C-alpha cells in the first residue's frame, strides 16, 4: 500500500492499526511464556546457507576505506543459535528478513517480518503446541474468518506426517520412493516432465506441489505437515526411530505456508557435511555458494543443547487475521508499491 492508498481507503488504515496490535500481542505472548526478545543484526558477515534462497549482498566500508562483503539475513537463525550456545534457554526475534529473487505477488515481499523462536529441551511436537497457543492468543475468539472460510483454531489442529499426506492425497507409499532413482520412476509413471539433472527435491516437489499441497491448503483448518524425507532435513534432526525422515514441520493455514520448524540438529560434524553439500548444490545450480559461518560452527562445536526452533511469517498471519487477500493490504510500501 502507498500513502495515498491509505489516505483514501479507511480499511487499509484499519489493517495497519490491527498489525500494530498483533505485533504487541505476539510480544505479550512470549513475555508471558518467559522468553527473552533478542534484537539481533539484520546485516551479517555470513548469510544463511540455503541453496533455494537468494541473499541480498552488500559491501560494508569502514572509515579507512576497507571493504567487507556482507549479507542481509534471510532468517535470524544463526544469531539465535549462537545465543543458545551461550546458555540462553528461551529466546525469540521479531524482525525484518530479506530474500532476493522473490515473486511480487499476493503472499510475498522481498522484505518481510518474521517471528523466530527457540526453546531448550524441546522438540518439534512442542513447537506445534506452542504455535497453537500463540495463534489462539493473538486471534482471541477461537476462529478466523478468511476469504469466505471459517478456520477453527480452538480445536485440535490437524497433524499429518509426510507419509500420511502422500498416501491420502497422491495414493503413494512414500516409504517406497525415498531415493532419487525411485522418485524419478514415480514421477515418470505419473507423466511429469523430467530433466536429467533433476535432484530428489526437484522430483519430490513436482508431485507434492501439484497433487498434495493444493489439497492441504484447501483444508479449512490449520494443518501441521511433519517428518520430511531426510534429504530435505535442512537444519533439522534425523528421526532416531526412522532415519529415512527428519524432525521437520511446516504449518499450512488459510491457503498459506505459515511456519517452518525443526527439532534442531546439534551434531557439529553432520552440520558441516550438510553445509558442504549445500555449497556444492549452489555451484551445480550456477549460483554463488555462500561461505560457511565459522562462528556459528564454533558455537555448534562448543555444544549446542537439545532444542527446537520455528519461524512464522508475521505478514501472512496479519493477512489471515485482517481478511486481507494481498500482502500489500497489511504492509506499507511493499517492493511492488515502490517499483511499479
């Protein structure tokens, strides 16, 4: 929204007032739960190493003219985990994050607001419970009216494992297709166009985004989707009971992917190997490979306690709570507003 839009449209002004109240309630919730708010840096020496995301890179100059490569954060994850290693137990950051090469559409803005929190001694099932508590605290009345649908949030939220979702919506036993070759065979049998260099993730998402995710986002209640194939573990812990999967969870609500969280990986050597593989993936994709954050690795090597963490998109939550169809209805001066 632009300033003239706000001046001429009272609803946009009301949305901004609601946004301010939602931010206050989020902070109230975490204060009441004993969390400490962290005001971490937005510009860092080492950006998050996530091959599917593009960093905003910049150059920092000191007063002597020396230049340093810097990046804007895609998430405060590394900062918060370093503080976990420094013996903080319950922390969160409510801040702006930045991702380049993002679409300018209803649910995306290159600069966005995210709440990310971590708790010592917890796992991803605890995260699901905490998210339910947070949304109910902020929404207040037990239901969300969004784009003609009623989302019941005061009832137990639906929890589906990836195995259950693939069986229910694609009639596929995912356990039989957990390698690149078997997933390629499955995709071919379903008539998908396959490229020779498609990775397991590429093949997985051809099916997931076409046959499964649309049915999940159409459900008129919040859905936690958990236990991702280990190839998609990111920074999550591998399941002890079934090492083919990782303890990762995503939340879908009102048609949006709203949150992504993990039982956190705390094994230094395994994390190092994952980062090296991510760098190689970047190079294969023709993208610059971000350097590994050596300070983060030192924190991990020092002994990160068992913990869980999750990031939730605040702009999308505000959209749900204000019945806004476009992110530009709840965020002043989006990239699209400034550029078009």
